[in-house]
C-alpha cells in the first residue's frame, strides 16, 4: 500500500513538473502566423494599431513567406500587460524570434513598430536578415528639436493621468483629429480610429510618452543587415534632417512615397508594394 501511495505521489509530482515546464512562454503581444514559406517576415504594427494593418501586405507575400503578424499588448483590443515599455517590447520580440528559432527574418515595422525593428536590429544584429522601416525616425522628438536628449528617468505619470481622465467622446475627438493628419485614405480612417478606441488607455498613454523619449540615432550604428527606409511624401521636404538622423545606419536604402501620409500601406499602395517586392526579391 505504501508503495502504491509513493508511486502516486511521484506521478503527481512529475505531472506537475510537466504542467509547469510545458506551458508556453507568454509575450506582450499576440501573434498570427500565416503562410508556410521557408523564409520569414515579421510584421510589427505602429502605435495603437492592430496587426490587421498588414492584411493586404500579407495577402501579397504569404504564398512565398511564413508571416508572423504581431499586435502589441494593450493595443487594438489585445489584453494589456502591466508596466509596458518600449525596451521590454523590444526584448520580448527578440526573445520570440530566438525561442521559435526563426532564422534571419525580415522585420517590417510601421511607425513605432519601425522603431522597435530598428532597436532589435541594433541590439541583436545577428537576428534579422533585413529590416523594412515604414515611416519611422530614429528620434521623433529630434525632428522639431535637433538637440533633443532623452530623459534617463522618464516620468509618464502626467500623460497617463491626462489621457485616462478623458471621456470616450473626448478621446475619440482627439483621435479623429490625429488620424486625419496621418491617413489620407478616408475609407480606412474609422478602422484606425477604432483600433485606438479599443486600446487600453494607460498603455496608450505610457507608450506614447515612452516612444516620444526614445532616441536611436547613435544605437543604429550597430545594425549590420540591409535596411529599406520607406518615408511619407512630405518628408522629401525635410530630406537633410531625415537622413541626418539615419547617418549612422549602414546599408540603408531611402525611398520617399509619391503621395499620401503616414499610413503608406494605405495611401500609396502600388508604390509601397513595388518597393517591398524589389527589396525582398534580393533576399
């Protein structure tokens, strides 16, 4: 009888171990995997956006590539995680690539997602095969203040309190005004606004504050892989300032859209797909 009890206890112990170690690691983002190509594309959406922003892009490439489409925690209806930060998200995306043994993926990021792609390629230069940066600058704040220096201990409390105190209607009005300046395609504006409305307000505020304090101008000198930088049409007027921010990036190919605003994948589709096709075909 004692022997049977001992065996039962032993079995329960090993079952518990299997349960603990068998659980998949959780990440501060959801991943949708599609396609089954031998080469991989990782898509990181921009601030408060859903991975659905890449739907048309994925439809073009999933027959040749395996696509990993992220939506960050707290954005567009994905459950929020406590203490979100740009640095933590960067580390966790890199960990996902390593843990899932994704060999030399092309990391494609829009807006803040492009900032994450730059940071990953700089801090983990061995990971990506290439990167595509869609309308992102290494330091957004430096566009208006070239002498900008990021704060070592950035306190986002006031931003969080201000945005959290807004009513849904006030927040929607703010987003209506913001998105109309970022997206020319009026048929998609309500979709993008909807992603913001479904985002966790604290995460929205914290990441806005955190990304506004991010400066990658020096860090990007560590990037080794080829980089395609796709920029909105207006930025051609600021070319010296834009490309000055990227002066430390080797192997960079700068291309400026012919029309539209920040959401290049909606506003200048044909040009955008041609740029991606040309860049990926040399992969």
